[in-house]
């Protein structure tokens, strides 16, 4: 390790030099309050930024021990530190700049969800922040003076402003940890009470706009209020007994006029699998971890998925117990999305009519009369939703404002009226009973689908003889020559999750977890166990700065594998 002065000296000699000379600053430097590691120096101003790490002694930071003495608390405090660092850097403004991404000090802080991420690690001895920096440049020449100002003024100020307890807002840090712990407690409460989801009274569910995940402002947003019949109280360590709407296991229908808040409610549940930052409005919304949002996704590929509970007798005798296609329809894609989710452990399905294939959801009496069952391959979800519940323990929460056909099968019917829920189960039952409907159920019991075994030859991370695995934004993964499209995978909420998913697939491949014997579910078990034991960093192939990851769920790793267009699988013997 070198004294920080040596970095100064190196920078002075770099002023005005070509960018490639910059790699001389790689190394470890002792600053008064921290150690700076420059792990990687970008070869040119337009390349991905340089990678830095900062380590501060835990004794120096003075973070109270009780804020990070459990995994839940540690994750929340790490998240807080990273956000705080980002905020300080933002206030400092950008230095110099010039070409490319020059002059920007960055940390991978998240959006509204709190996720375990690699940007910060609180360890017994030290806190480590993982940063990136676009080295400032003029044309292709290094602006060493600017770099010096960033590394010797901005960076120390940002480190002191975020990593020293005395300089952070202690109450805000505590609140951050508390909402995270309360969310965990709500999840425990769901299990204890046989609920699948919970929304606290007073929650703000609508977002600012379709393009922003921030809460809608208060005069306009109508705070959530549970209908009396569904009101439950769950214990939390910090907010005490929290009152709100508990959605029981079984089949829940959300009805109501257009624009009355149905999809907004479902979207809040979709994200309720994750904890949210204070003041998000959804801090006390919780959905069980095995909850999966399902939608139709025409055009996707499907590899040997048993969709026969929903689709049989396709034209030309196409197999539906091991259904494959390069170009799924709305209904076959939605059926596959359900079966794949169940395969890796989903037990709560969220479905919105807005993003569903109508012919997958319903088939009414008139249509049954016109088109006989023999000519209709689809058994609508309507006729299988009870089998899912009774034989497979799968609950469904369904938004359906356009058809009353689900009234007879629903256990709970919630009507959204001016953004507020009302329980109308009895009314809906009565209406269903009074209606003289000659509709006949077309459902029948079905077995659990056979597990699938991914075959190793379906994964090729190479492109032009080089390994190429990368995320492009939130919804695209590049895997070798393939592009995985996650635009219908709504529970990926952070681009760093996307990156982790791509690398998790590569990791499983490198570890030979895709051995042609393990089922997809077993591969995910192995990867998850490694991430739990060694941290998310295990996905990284680098020493030092591991890259920016946020923890993905098992379901979303599976979703990406299932959308890889070269995926080859066999069905396991049952
Ligand atoms: P639906 O699915 O019933 O047609 P949406 O959930 O899409 O309705 O909501 C319609 C509009 O109302 C959206 O712009 C949404 O942001 C807004 N909205 C939803 N819930 C609330 C609420 N609680 N307070 C204020 N506006 C809301
Ligand atoms: Mg809607």
C-alpha cells in the first residue's frame, strides 16, 4: 500500500497524457481516513468507468452496532450508506467532464426498493464502498487536475459525509433499518395468519407517473383504507400493531370500474415482495416471497413446458405436455408463464386483465355454444383456478373488471371504488347464483407438471470467441450471441438485478450446475445456496471490485433461463 501522496505524484505526471497512461494509478493508497483501491482503470474515456473501492475502519465509522447486528439490519444500513453517498456526490456536482463519462463519481444505489447489493459491505473490521469513476478527459487526454480534485476533495468529503456516523442523519438511518425490519415482520405475520398479502391503512399506492416510481403527491393520492371485513392487525417491531387489509389464501377477485385503481393495487402487491424505502408509501405493503406476477407474452420462446392443464388438442397434433415453440401466442405464453413459475416454487399468482390474453382467461356460455370444446384447445384459467387452489395450494389474485364469469369461483371479491376497496363477495355470489348461466366448467384435475432438466449444450456465453455476458438496462440480458428479453418479467425491478441474473446463469454454467441431471429448480437451489454462503460477490469473476449487483429472486433467474432462445431441456422422469 502506498501513501496517498504517491497518487498525487502519479497524477501530476499524467496531466495532458494519453488516456492509456492512466493505468499507472492502479493500486492501493492510504488516505487519512480510508484506504482507496483503484482496481481497474478504463482504457479510454468512452469505456466503462474505472473501478474503485474505499475501505474505512469500522471503529472509525462509529456506526452503532445495533443497526447492523442482524442480516436484515445490515442490508438496510448498507443500503442507507450507499444512498447517502450518492446524495452527497450529487450535491457536489460534476467536475470537469469533457469527453465520455468523465468526471462522474458513481455508486450503485437503488430505486424505491431496498435490496441486498454489492455496492457496500459492512464487515467486522471495515466498511467497503464499491464505486466507479469516469476519469475526466479532454479529447483523449487525461485531465489530471480534475482527477486530483475528485480523488482528493470530492471523494474524501463524500466518504466522510456517508461513512462517519457523526455526519449522517442518525434518525433517518434508524428509520431505514426499521422499515426493512417491519417489512420482514409483516412477511412473518402473513404466514402466521394464512394471508398472502397485506396493505397497511394509509399506504400510498399510486405512483407519480408511468415513468416514475416515486409516490403520487398527497393532495391527489387517496391513502389506502381497508374494508372492515378484511381488516387485520399485524405486529411489527417498530410501528407496533399495523392495521390494514389482509388478503387471505384462495382466489381473490379485484373488480371495479375502469380507472378506479385496480391495476395500481395489483402493482403494489407485485412489488410488495420487496421492502421499500421510508416515505415510499408502500413500506407496509407485503406480499409473500413466493408471489409471481403472470402475464401474456406473445412471441416468447417455450422449451418443453407442460401446458396441458390449459392447452390440449392443438392443430396438427402438437404436443402440449412438452410444448415447444419459437413464437408463443398470447394464451400459450401465459400458460407457460404459469407452469414455469409453479415449477420453481410460486404459490401465489398475480394476474391483471390488462396484460392477459382474453381467451386464456374466459370462455363464456355463448362461445361455448358456438365453438364446441372439441374445437377449442384452451381450457380457460377460470376453469383451472380452483384446481390450482385445491390440489396445488396455489392462491390467485386477479384483476378482472370486464367479466363476471369469475364470481362463482372467487373466495373473496374486492370492489375498487374511487381508489378505495370494498368487500362485495356476498353480492357477487348472489348475482352469480341468480344468473341463469348455462356455462359449463371445462376444467379437470391435473398433476403437478414434470420438472425440467436444463442441458449444458443450450448455454453458450461466447461471442466472437470471447465471453460476453452483460445486462443492457433493466430488461435485457446479452448472453453470448443471444439476447434475453425480460420485458414481461415485471418483478425484476433494478438493473443491478438484471446484471446479477446474467452472471448467475454464467456462474451456474461455470460451476457445472447445468449437468444434464439437476432440474432447473435444483440448479437454482445450488446458486442460491452459494450466494447465501459467500454473498452476491460470488457471481463475480473479478478480484477487488466485484461489479454492481443487486439480489434477484429465484423466480426471475428462472424466468431469464426460460427465455434464453437456445435453452435445451429434457423433462425429468416423474
Ligand atoms: P384501473 O386498473 O382500475 O383501470 P388504475 O389502477 O390503472 O385503474 O388507476 C387509474 C389511475 O388512477 C392511474 O393514473 C393511477 O395512478 C390513479 N390512481 C390509482 N390509485 C390511486 C389512488 N389511491 N389515489 C389517487 N390516484 C390513484
Ligand atoms: Mg387496469
